[in-house]
C-alpha cells in the first residue's frame, strides 16, 4: 500500500482550513469551519432554543435589545455574519450566545439593567464570544466535530444528536472557561468604547451581577464562574483605566 507523504497531508489540511484574526491576541489563527457552516449550526440551535423558551412578546424590549446590539456589531471585528438579538420570556438572570451570530437575553436579566450602557456590556460580552468563536469551540469540545457537521447540514438531527445538543446548549447558557470569559470582558469594553457607550456600565453591571449570584443557590456549573467575578471586575477596570486599584487586589 502506497503511503501518502506527510508533507502532502500537511499541505492538504493547511489548504482546507482557513485562518481567522483573533482581535484579542492580534494573531491569525487556524479555523476548521466556514462562516456558512457556523451560521447554520447557530440557526439549528436557535430553533431548539425557541422551542424550549418562549420569545418575549414585547416589541419595545425586543427593539431596545436589537438596537443596542447592532450598535456593538457595527464596531466589532467580525462583521462577515449577521447578528440576531432576542429576549426570552423567562425570569432567569442570564444571557448567552450561539455560534453564527445568535444572542439571547432572558427577561429576568433585562429587568436588572438600569441603562443602555449596562445592556451594551451584556450584549458586547456575548458578541465577543461569537467574534472569538468561543461558542463553537465549546460545542466542538462537548459534542465533537462530526456532530457539529450534522447540525451544519441543516437537516433534522437524530434523537441522540438532539439529546447531546440540548446538553451542550445548557453549557452555553451556564459557563465558558475562565480565559474565554476574561477575553470576552476585555473585548466587550473595547466594543463599548468604540460604539460610544460608557464602559463603566460594565463595572456597575458586574457589581450588580455579583450580588445577584450571591443570593442565588449554588449550582454545580455556576461554580465554575461565580468564584472569579472579582477577577473579571479587575480585568474590566484594567481595560478601562489601564491599572488595577488596591481594592481590586483585596477583593481577590
């Protein structure tokens, strides 16, 4: 049996994969999925989200979120895809992003927002996850590349794929890695500044979010994010002011 030279295989995979500019690391990185495939995955998952949760029937709330979100989109580093923003009619205090430009905010979180600057932070944070492809990377890690490709084909998933996909959706709604969250916070501040929002809205919201989480019962997956909200607040302050205060060190 004839062996395929290693160099040939290397060149083949290099040509098959595209590169993406990471706005945080400022480097070109190899990606293994086209924008079109990622958008189709997001579209497939959005159908499942909207079967599980009712979309809020409040035009003014939907318009407000979409308007603020699109202002962030106009300045973000990934404008090759369309972004969609929807409020879900549930009292959960959370927001999450799907691959390919889909951003959801729960009604319960929107009710905690005092102004558009805080809302801009929430949406910019989720947009940052999409810009950096954190959402699709998390799904790839938990579902595997083959299942993602099934979703990318726009067909109806089989029951096992559907079960695993719903489990992965839960992870998208609850938790990213520490590194991904810090990157999304730093990018969110940059996006807010470029779009004309006051980045201190990120600080005020994170302080509020910390109190919200303190009052909630501890959930297993939330335990991955809750302990380092202070770290996120420090990262945001450093991005805004270029330095960290003594208080930030004491709140570790």
